[in-house]
C-alpha cells in the first residue's frame, strides 16, 4: 500500500511538469510595439540541471506604422464628415 501511495504522490507532483520537469509555458506578453515589428515573450521554469529553454520570444505587429497612421487618419476623416 505504501508503494502505491508513493507512486501517487510522485505522479501528482510531476503532473503539471512537462518533459524533463519543466513547467508549461506562460501566456505570451503584450507586444512591446504597436507597429514596425515588436516582440513578445513567454517563459517557463526548468528543473535544475535541465537543458530546456526558459524564455521564448517571437515577432509581432510586423506591419508598418505608416500604414497604421494612414488607416487611423482615414477613419477619423470619415467619422468627422
């Protein structure tokens, strides 16, 4: 009975961990720029001595700010008419 309890504790302890004991990825952060390519990141905890990647980044909002300004100006123009 004790071995089943030990196994259950082991399974419950590592249930939220991925391969090699890392935790699941967090949510992506907000993009640091509204346009002209920004970056966002997310993280996770890695087990001591593990070779997992603790932080991951990706590009976001890769469109031009000039296009954004044009669209905003167009909307404001039509709104004011």
